C-alpha cells in the first residue's frame, strides 16, 4: 500500500530500534514489562493505533494476521482521494489519505488490552469551557508578497528543481507559520499596527487588565521563544505590555 498521505512506508531506524528493545523486554518478562505513558497515543490518524499495537500487542496482531499493515487497514480503515487546500494555501489538490474508518468497536476492544481508557463526563469536575473569540486581521501587502514567494518555492520543490536538504515542504510550512505570526521571524519588516498579531494581542490583554487588575492572564505562543539577542515574540510582547501600563 503506497502513496497514502501521512503514512511513511519506509519507517525509521529510531522506531525500529525501539521496537526491538520493547520486544526484548517483553520476551524476558513473559510478554509484559513494557509500559508506555502518554495521553495522546493517537496524534494524526487512527492508523497510529497500528504502531502502538506493533509495540505492545505484536503476538496478538500476528495471530490475527494484522501484523501486516495492509491487512490491518483492510479491516479498520479506507483510503480515499479527497480534495484539500495545498500547503502554500494558494490552491487545492487531490491526495490519497485515510478518511474513513470502520469496525471501531472491535479495534477499541482489542486496543483496550494494552490501553487504559478514561471517559470525560459531567462528573469529571473539569472546568467549564465558555467559548472563545476569533480576532480577524486583514492580510497585509508584505505578508501577501511573502506567501507568493512560498508558492514559488513549493512549485520548485514539487518539480524537484532544488535539493531537499536546501529546501523542502517542511521548511516552507514552517516559514509560513512564522510569517503568519510576525514577518520579522523570517527577516522581513513588520510594522507595529492593527495588522500585527502582537499589536492585537497586546491591546486585548491590556483591555482585560484595565477591567480588573486581579485577573490572571495566560498568553500561549509555541513559536519564537527567547534566545540570544534575536527578535522574539515573548520579549516583544513584554515590551509593549509594559508600555500599556502593565507592571513589569
């Protein structure tokens, strides 16, 4: 089974090495001894379950002939050609990916042999979620120009005109995310005005602060953490929040 988006049929040496170590531990402990601790065993697709089962339920999979990925897929998943927006956001494309799954109760029952499931219900005492507000910012000319350059890079990569060590789709998508946050992260100019995400964040945080100074606010940003003397969003936010009158 080839050309399935998101599925790496070559695998990786690191995962194969881990697989052998897990099996070795299990062989010395009558099938036990290996414990995985994660709240997100399935990150991208239900097909991730197959990888977890290969680590922890190999004997059972082999007995049912599910140790072959193609056999596993025929029982639980179906690849389909679907239309989705391209990585450079400029056009659509058809790709083959897993979009439908079936026999999930049976898969869940099998997987529960090595996984602990916890239901979230009204008695779980989790805090209530009261919704959120989207802040929409118009795309500025500089960002549009940069996005156009990403499109040109994407076309060269697809045409194999550049070495993948010099440029690749992961670099393009990473640069796109950086530019969308702040153009200075890709060494371009970004004015501090209403078209800046940092500007909008600072104004909203300052507004809440003025309403009630006893509030605690958490700002989450997984890009551009402080390092050396380079521009970073954390330091920039702090500088402008202080300018808005919020104590350091």
